């Protein structure tokens, strides 16, 4: 793509009344993925995030801490910016509503509304939710409580300025009709129309007198401009709107291509904000996308429930890419999702470690072994499986692009993982270890190695919107530097990886985790058990060492009866390579493996199907007990046993280096 296009995307500006959690990270990572994708496609992107720092709740919180409101928000904002840096959010600006560039323009906007008679002074009486900074009518309450957060509300009566919302209601409905994609998902639009507009759009109170922390109404300083005019205006003040001579970004980027918001603030972004823009005679945003909540098993995250997930802890322990992948893969964007420690660990193990990491590791190892670490040149379609892999690659690129254009992040990653799985299966189909034994099939072997390396190159490029470290590590192992061969457009031509490229084996992308141990650790960090800070060797009240899950797993286990060295010498252990694998009929736990022992081929039935797929087994080097008496399992003969380590519900195969020859004795 040579033509430059502009793309403006925003997150909600977060309310800095407390430390942010994984739910806030979810929104911002999603926006970051979209911004990165658009940049990769050649767009000039402006990605905005920030903080909404005024209001009664901030004023009260600051007083509790014996601080000024400004001191209070300054401390919180430092933590938010640190979190965005740790998440490697690529935002272009961070707007704070306490900045002069914002406050002066909010005053101008309010004055313009007054001059146009869009705002008038009156008296307000209604139910107010302080945490949500929202007023509600009696009929809108949910069992007498805030319909958004479920907390108690208080009856408030005060002098207020009002915005004539009803004046613009018909025009807003027409905009909905003319722009069917304006509110996404579609269900949110129906909710706005049926619950708020059709029953009669009430004039909106837009000032408060019961607190002092905020932008003052021009000429009437006892009134503070209410949060929704103040906060919503950030999307244009950050671009320089209202600042003469400094509004070029506004000219370039407005209207916004998409506002990302949580579903609890859809009403303000799809009713109040569009009406304010109409009153300012400005274009409306092209889209408001309301995502769901990242929930826990017991509902929304809250400190009182002890179920708040700290993204910093997850990044420090598991790496940034693991967290970003989980957030974007696990939850369909627009719907609610549920975080559990078990799901988080399983995503790392199965998708990242087993599927992607293992594919890269096996490919580099085979290129090292069969072609001295040099990628063979592309020769088109050589094996009977080459064409289908090439076609799926092209289809995957199109599917990922289509999904990302609709902000369907989980759909995009699911499509990409189909390609990862298919490439793993391609190894099983082509059986490069068998091709390597026949010099006449060297061209087929070379084609297989190129197809594997090229598929990984394309996967690494398509991963860039989602993951920030793994693509670069994949390039390093594939012998690539960031440049022409790592651009999005380079994925459109399969076979672009030059022959002669030197690969370099590196550390595993994602080490496999112990599900039980790591789930327990995360639960403890959330407040569901002993805190991890206490874990490592800290004495408890009885003077004994408290242990974290990992330390506990290292405690002495009950051992079996001792044997003599002569008894152990009776066991014959040899290196074997899995050349084929398939499920055993009507046996969910069993895989039937064909092993190459160098001097012969054997069949072994192993109870590992819960932990490894047939595709993941093919090509692996394992350790086999070769002098066991054959036994029949579910109708299949098993001539030996492969070794594995187990702990709780986790199992990991014992393996040896790729260069260890088949049949080598393990001593």
C-alpha cells in the first residue's frame, strides 16, 4: 500500500481513582493491536488514551488521603503511564483533563453552547451515583440502585445547567439509520434506541455545585462543568481543536475512525457525545465499538471480593506476549469474557508453547540437521502437500485482515492458529525424517524445509499487531532482520524467503508451564491464597518456612523401595523418534506412536493424548524403555514405554537433543 491514509483511534479516558487492573489493560491492548495493524498497512495512525481527572469521587478520595485532588491524580497517573509502558502501548498521545490545553477549550465549548441556547440554567433533582458520575431517573434504577454498577445512589437536588438533548433526538436517530455501523455491536444500538431515545430523551444536567474539583463554568464559577462535557471533549481537545494555529492534527484526523469504550459508557458516547458534536457543527465519529467486560467466576473484579488481577504480576512472571495473546484470543471482542488462572496457563501451554513454539523449534532443528542450518531455495510445488499449505497461507492472510478490520481480534488469532496447526500437520504428512534417508528425495526434503520456514515467516508478520517480542525473536531464529521481508505486503508472495538464509536456534519462545503450580500462584496473587510476597522462604507464625507452589513441588515426595544397581541395569533405555502418531479408537487418553529406533521401527501406546496431539508428537525425540514385555492396550500392541515427568494434572515428555541419533543408549 503506497497511498497514505489517516486513522484515529481512542480508548476511553480512565478515571484515576485507584490502581488500574487487567480489565483496563484489555481495552488498551485491543486499541494498541488495531493501531499497530493499521500502521503495518501503511496508515498514518494517531492513537489516543488518557485520564478523566475531575469530579466528586476524586475530590473525596483526595480528602481521605489528606492530599489536594491534583496531588492525588498525579500519583495515580504515574502508575497508569508506567503500566502502559510495560504493556508496550504505542499511543501517540496521553490526554489529561487537568491540562490547560484541555480545560481552556472545554470552557470555550460550554460558552458556545450557552450562546447558542443549547444550554440553560434550571434546578435538578435526581438519583446520583458518585462512582459512575451519573444521574438516573427513578424508572432507570435497578432495584433502587445504580443500573450500571449496582452501587447505592443518593437523591441530589441542586441548581444546574441543562443541555437541550431533545432538540437533537430526531437528527441522532437519522444518523443511526444512515450509518448502520456507527454503534458496534448491533445490540448496543437497539439498547440505546429502546431504553433511552424512544421513551423521550431528557435534557441533561451538565454542571454541579456540590463540589469544586473541575472546570468552572465561564462567568458562573460556583458551577463545575459536569464530567460528560468535560471528559468527552478530550477526543477533540487532544487534537488541538479550539486552539487557533495548533489544530492541524484536528484537521488531519477528525472525525475519529473508532472510539473504543466499555459497554457501561455506551450511552454517553453514542447519545450525549454525538449530540454535543452536532451542536458544535462537527462531524461525528465513524464508529463507537463497545466491548464487554473481562469478568471473574464470581462477577466483576473488585478489591472487596479479592479477585482483582494485576497485569504487572502476569507480565513479570509470564512475559508480555503471553498476556497480550490471552487478552486478545480468549475473549470475543464485544462480548463478556471470564478470566481464570487455569485458562490463562493453558493458553500459554497449548497455543504458545506447544503449537507455535514447538513448530519454530522443530523447524530450526531440522534445517540445522538436514541442510547445515541453511534454508533451501523455493522450488514451487514439489510434494503433494505443498500446494494446500500455500493456499491456506493466502486464505489465512485474507481472514486475518478481514477480522482485524472488524476488530474481531479473537477471530483473527483463531484463523492464524489454524495455519500454525496446519503447518505442524504438514510435518506429519511429509515426514522429513523419512525423506532424509533417501538421497533421491532430497528435492522433496528441501521443499519441506522451505515451506516450514516460509510459513513461520508469514506467521511472524501476521502476529505483529498482537505480540511485540515474539515476531522479532522468530525473525532472529529464521535469520531475518526487520526490513522488506518482514513487511505486511511481503506475506502476499509465498516463497519470498531467500534460499541460503542461515537459521539460528534460540531459546524456546514460550517455556511450558506447570498448570497446577502456576494456577495456584495466580490465585494467590489475586487474594485467593497465600500472597506470593510471603512465599519464598519467609517464616510463618510457627517459625516454619512458608513455601510458594513451586517450592512446595520440590519437597521430598514419598519414594518407593530402594533397588540395587543391578536391578536398574536390567532396564534398557534408547533414543527414539516419533515418525507417526494417531489416536487409539475409543480411548481418549491414548496415542498410538510409531517409533524409529535406528535399527528397527516399533509401536508404542502411550497415555499422553490429554497433553499432546498427534501433530505435536511427530518428529519428537523421546526416551523409550525397549525391553518391556509387549502388552495389548485397547486392542493395540505396545512394545515399550516412553518416559515422561508428571505433577498433578500436568505431564511433560522426557526428551533428548535433536542431534542424538535414533537408537542411542540412555545411561
